[in-house]
């Protein structure tokens, strides 16, 4: 059934609002912003706009027979048990599990890694609609207490609580106003470090800018107002603070971050005696990640003078450094310190490799993995030889495993039973050639007997930003797409983290256009190789990937037949004015400077729409998204509907009590996936 609109696009008022950007410079320009009023999420006019858009979307998608078929099949596929990685603390073992259709994963505690265990914390009991989610977990060193953070309705705002692990009962502790924070326990389990902001002003909880994070120490049994302030820098309002406590309990390590850039500061001081902090990494010149310590000898994973990463040792007393593991051929993604050595997790062409080395970085041994795929949730302790992890790939559901670092043996603890035969599908990795000759990796998943005749509905997914790698992973919803005859393609674009910092920087600031060029090259590659053709090709991305979709839609509408953008950054001239948007300047630059304005104006999706025929487009967002505020999607949808000259639909889907994506209840995810695939299959037919 084709995708048709039974009613016109909802009328949206166009105001005469304009902004003059850098009028006294060569780059200066007056920019119209006719939908500025949509930035006020609480106004009656905005609410009416959202209601009308949702009604249009439902009128287009609900009558599609394929939607009901997908909804039923997705529910069936989703209804299987799933488990995350095991982790150990204080002699107890912990794991997140889902029986199938539970809205949120449930935390179990066990006596050994393969035990059935008991329920410690069920987030599904925290709300009636399943929209209360876990935003962070931290077990005390003696495994007597659990600090856990609760997010409501998809918001980034967290409230920290504490549960007694033995009884399963909560302490009275309630610590609100936290965001972008973990919890680091004191060695004696008497309290923990966490970060929080000032309480947001009324009406600005989901839109106000987040500045002046502070690091606090909360001691059990006290009220939040009695928390001890550890670090604040009112002279640096953009700085944020994360705390770690060394395994031996000797040191407090503070990671100072600024924006989403990986370059950071590291401050270290003795945990007892409250001496002065020593600055181990200064001036935001490189990224440093604390790995572990042997007394005053601290180990760090860094890209300082090594864009692909290396492991160094830093003597806190003398300040001397030495290289333990030099930069190699692949991206050194993470390092786990274990008894007698380290586990190195590297990426080679976006797939995981595990290597074991001793404390001198020598005697390297390779761990045999089940195939090309991704290692996730790597965890262990510096004094233990066991490491826990999950392994997954596009056709391998996430399996929980443990690694014996003495023997190098990888043992699967638990694997899900899908009840589905995946042998008829295969994964290929090919390389597209971008406009400047750069080779861009592209994973392609489809049937083994796929005829390369250009006829297949194909979904091209990308991200390309913030040093985040897209590695092979299994998503149950994609199986429904494959079963419907679709092909899945996942692109590893510049701006991401697949090949280290140089690859990341090649897709930032004035080089951001490289990301869009890479994605367009992948679209052309799929058509040239016969997997699909433009009228059968859909593109999808979320957040920064939503920006990718918006830019591709405006720059290369001829390459695609449909576009799906989730919680996308669409207004590149104003993103820095909302919540944590200012932090993305590290990747994007800012319209507050003439040069930044010129770069952003050139590709901002909202500002490059023109009167013409665009492919079918579905925009999704959530009314509680306080990462990329929904005004981005609202304004882009209104403008795209205004300029659309063809008959292809432009739909906006706004989910209530949902945010940027994390913690979204299973039932809402299934409904959204059914809408997305029904939209694509109908638009690309």
C-alpha cells in the first residue's frame, strides 16, 4: 500500500522574526527564523502544532497493513530473554536482564557468574507507564550498597538513590539535580562522589542551558544539603567533573571535561589527608583515561602524541612517564588492568580485537573471538584474572562471556535463544570512495542469495561524529527489516571513532562536510553495486546522525527515496543555546563566531531547505528530550512541509514522556520501530 496523505499539512504560523549574524563582517547575514515560536515547548500554540502533526502522522501510518504486520512480528521477535554483561564487586556478581517484553531491564545479584540469583532492583516498579529508567549504577566496594540513578520520562536529569543490597530496601537518600554523572564510592563504602548542577529554574527544566557542574561527596545517612563540595570552578562554567577512586583506595582521580570533546584534564590527590590536587594532564591537549595504578604509578590510555591511542605509566611522585604499549595499527579503544597485565581492546576496520599483555606491555597474546563483531561492557579488577564482557555482531545476539586472562580462554556464560534461523543472511564489509578519495567502510547485511539487481529496499544508517565508533551490533528490530526483504547498510563515516583522533577530527568544524560526502559516497556505492537504487534507498540516523540525515536530504535528495531522522540537530545556528548544546561546539564550532557561522550556515539542514520536491521524510522526537530539544525537529518539519513541492509526505512523530532515547520503554520502542519500517517499506516500494 503506498504512503499517502489524506489531508494537507497542518497550517503553521510563519512569523517575521529575523536575526542579524555578524553584520559588521564579510560573513554577516540576516537569517529569517519564522518558527522561532516553536522553541517554547510549553505554549498552547506549540502544543496545538504537536497535536496536529501527530494526528497527520497517525492518519498516514495507521491504515498501512504492513504496520500491523510489523507490530505483531516485532512484538514476537522482542519476546525473548536478554542479558547484559556480568560484573563483580565485593564478591558479589551483578547483571541486567529482561525476560522479553519488560519495559526496563531488571538488575539481579548473584553469588557466582552463572547463578540465577535474585532481583535486586526492578525499575518497572518505579512508574506506572514504564518511563522511569536507570541512568547509572554503582556498587559499593564491600557490595553492601547500590547507588542508582533514576531518569524520568527520558530526561537526562537524574536522581541518585541508595539501596541496601542485603535487604533490597532503599535508604532515605534522594539526591536530585544530577546530570552527566556517575557515582564513585569511598573505599569504606560510607559515601560516594557524584556531580550535580544548580536546580533548574521553573519552566526551564528541559530547555535551560547547563553550566557550572560541581563535584560533591555524599555520606550515607546525611541530607543532600550536607554534602561536601569537592570541586567547583565558577570561573570555568563549561567545565564538568567526573570522579574515580583507585582500586587500592589511595587516590581520588578527577576527570575534568569541557563539552563533548575527548580532550580533558586529570587531577589526582590522596584520598586521605586531603592534599592538593596534582595536574597529570593539562591544557585540554589530549584525552586521558585512568586505567589503574600500582601505588603512585598510574596508568593512562591516551591519544597524546598517538592519534590511535597508547598506554602510558605516570609516576605521581616524580612526574616521570614511560610508554607501556605504543600506538599500533588499530584504534586502542579501551584498556582493562588485570592481575599481572592488561587487556587491550582495539578496533580494526570497526571490529573488536582483544590482546593480553603483561605489565611491561610485552608477551602479547590474541584472544580468539567468535568472529568479526563488537566487545562491549568490558569489566574487571587490577588484582583479578577474570574479565567479563559481551560479544555481538549484526547476526550474533549479545552473549554474556568471561575471559580468563591467564589462559586466554573466552567462556560464554549465557546466550539468548531467538528461535530464529539466521543462517540465510550474511554480513559483508565493503569500502566506498568518498569525494576526496578517502575509503569509507560500509557493513552490508542481507540474504545470502541476494540478487544484485537494484531492486531491494535498503536502509543506510550513519552517525559520523563525536569520536563515537559504529561497530557491529545485533538489534532485534533490524531482523524484521531483513525478513521483509530489506538490506541493511551501516556506514563508518569520518567524525566517528573507528580510526582514532585523526579520523574524528577529519569530520569536525570546517571539515564537517566530509561526513556528508562520505555518506553520499556510501549511497552511491550501494546503487552502483546493485544492492538498491535511489528510489529504493532510505537513510536513517539519530541525534548527530539526524543532522547527517537532514544535511543529506538538503544536499542530495536525488540519491534517496526516503529519510528518517531521530531527535536530530537541525538548527545549526542556535543549538548552543539549549541544555547541553553548548558542549557540541567542540565538534561543530559555533555561530557566535563569523567563521563558525559561515561553516554552519553552509550545511545547517533548517537553513538549506528550498522550494522543491523532497523525498518522503519521517522526523521523530520526544517531548522530554533535553539533550537535543524537540524544537529542532519541530522547526525543520514546519519548514520542510512549507517548501515541499512534490507529493511525498513529511511526517513528524512526537512521543510523549520520551527523551533522547536512553531508557525508552520496550512498548514504545516497538511501536516506534513499527512506524519507521512501515513508513520506509511503503515509501520505498
